[in-house]
């Protein structure tokens, strides 16, 4: 359904926007498969910022205990995680 | 009996392993049977055949009592959490869960608390805390007693980790294994066990007899420096070898415990080191202490700046990690030492980013890796207690 896919797109875009801002790195906009932790785009401190920013943006609770780094490995992973969380 | 320390133990290990593998081949290795194997091995590992009379099984009872005590706390807290969110209830559950460990670590050994002490109590306590935190965050909304006890006491990892996470563990239990997956698990298991033998019985044993022990008995600055390197390498090969056994046996039984070490001496900086060394413990502290503290501090505006908050978080986290190893001055100093290194690294890293110093050259990388290794070795020298 077009409406649904539009909504999905917008969540993905919002996540990437938040991520780029927190990571202070535009590479996340161009490379959805970049390994964020291996490439030092994210570390524990910036992950905390990201949790706070995503919580604010989407109004959902995110626990640091659910962030297995394999679940948040790339921008694409984080988008999928947030889509599941927001319930698309 | 100390696990993975004698060939007699490995002989006994063949029983649960062969039973487990044959049943798994026919798709019959259920969590219930796995629990049965675990209970049998816990009895083997914690009974003292040499002890006379009633003392032979006292540690078995200590482990059983501990597991039931933790199960009661987790179940009660789950009941409460399903009705309401209450911070006092959460902290009360945490304190109750920590109580046996705290008693064992703080009270002098001759005061009768030795009754509840057993090898691995600190590791198992951290598994039970993981469940309480999961319940608080509503990541765990149902708890089967069988699954819980199996998670807590899973025999390959009960005595010294790795400290698995409940949701990950439960995911492995729920996943059906095809014969193809089983063969891949066995392959990984055999490789880990071989690595365990090489690390623990070959490299660590040689370092111990030819380097560590001679350096230990010698005096003077040079022998202390020699001891520092020997101790660091011995600790790594012994513990990584032990972890490889635990991961390998677990993998054969369908529990794919994450790696505990990832080439730690190739770490490029101290932050990188903690992503590679005793990973199950460091990630436990990262997720359950450091990040929670940072989240709460930022939301509650506890500190005037983010930098101050992160330095405070490093000190809280590493002080607790030091104390986890034991209540002794050297562990406290070890924790403070690493908190200081991480704080300096973090502030320096921010400065570099701000001033646009991005990619570093190869020379920098090599120097940084070498420096990290030296700092780590010195930290373990503090940890060893040789400095007094």
C-alpha cells in the first residue's frame, strides 16, 4: 500500500537524520551498511546520545539492555530496529 | 572438582556431551534434558569426593540454595513489575540479588558465610542481575523456572563465565537445530576445545612454569617488569583457554555463548581494549552500568556538562568492576586506573575530532597499539597484587 510505504520511508529517513546528527558524520546518509562501531562512527557515549535522541523523536522507550551491538551494527540495522519498535 | 583442569574432568565431560549430541542428532535435546545434564554436572563439579562425610556435598547445596533464592527474587519482581513500575521495588530486587555475593566478598572468611560461598558466585550473580534489569525494562515479560535455572547454572560456564545474557540464551534454547546446524555447532565446538587445550595446557602452562614462577620468586625492578609481562600473558592464555572450553562445550549443546576475548593485545587504544578483553564482563558493565548511568545522568541533568558526566560514569563503572573482582585495595586501584585511562582517552579523542584530526597514519597506529599494551600490562601488574 502506498501510504504504508511512505510511512516506512519517513521513519527510515528520520532515523538516519537523527543518527547523522548524533554521530556528527554524514557518511551514515550515504552508506547504509557502514559498520558503525567498528568504524568508530558510534561508541558507547554516542549510543547513549542516540538513545536519547531516538526516544525524543519517536516517543518510545529504548533500554540499553536491548542494544546488542549486532542489532545496531549498521544504519540499516538501526532503521529496522526502530521500525519494529515503532510498529510499522 | 575444578572444571577443565584435569583429564579426569574431561573424561567425565564425555557423558553429558555424548548424551547431548546423540539426542540432538535425533532432535530430542530439549531444555528439560539440558537442565538434567546441567544438574548432574553441577553435582559433579561442586561435590568434593575427597572430603569426609557430610561435607562432600555442601557446595552442591550452596549452589542449589542460591539458584532457588535468585529464582524467587526474579519471579516475585516479575509479578510486581507486571502490575506497576516502581524504582524502589527494582532497587530492592537488585540489593536482594546482590546480597549473597556481597556477604561472601565483604564478610571475613571465618565468619560462617563460607557456607554460601561457591566457585563462580560472582559470575552467576551477574546473570541473575541481567534478568532483573531485563524485567525492569520490560524486555523479559515471562519467566520459566526451568529456563531460568538452566541459564543461571549452565554447567560449561557456571564457574567462570562467559556471563551470558538471558534473552540471548533463551533465543538459543528456542531455536530448533537441523542436523546441518548441529554439525556446524560441533565443528565450532571442536575448534574451541582445541584452542582451549593449546592456550591453557600448552601456552599458559609453559609460561607459568618457565617464566611466571621464576619471576615471581625473584626480587628487584627487572624481575617485577618481567613478572608483569609474564602475568599478563599467562592470565590471557589461561582465561581465554578456559573461555574457549566453555564456549566450545556450550556450542555443542546448542548454546552459542559469545566470545570472551578478541585479540586484546592488538587493541588500538584503551577503549578498543575493553571491547576485546573479558568481553562478557565488560559489555555487561557497559550496558547495565555505564549506559544506564549516562542515560539517567543526562535525563536528570546531574552534571553541568556531558564530559563531566562521562568521566563520572567511567569512575562509577570501573570502581564497581574492580570491586566485582574482590574487596581489596588493589582491585579498587585497578578500577580507578582504567577509569582514568578511559577518561583521558575520551577527552583526547573529542579534542582530536574537534580539531579535525581524523585518520591517523600507520606509524601512529603502531605506536598507539604498543602504548595500549604497555598500559594494559601495568594495569594487570596492579591487579596481580605484586606491588603490595
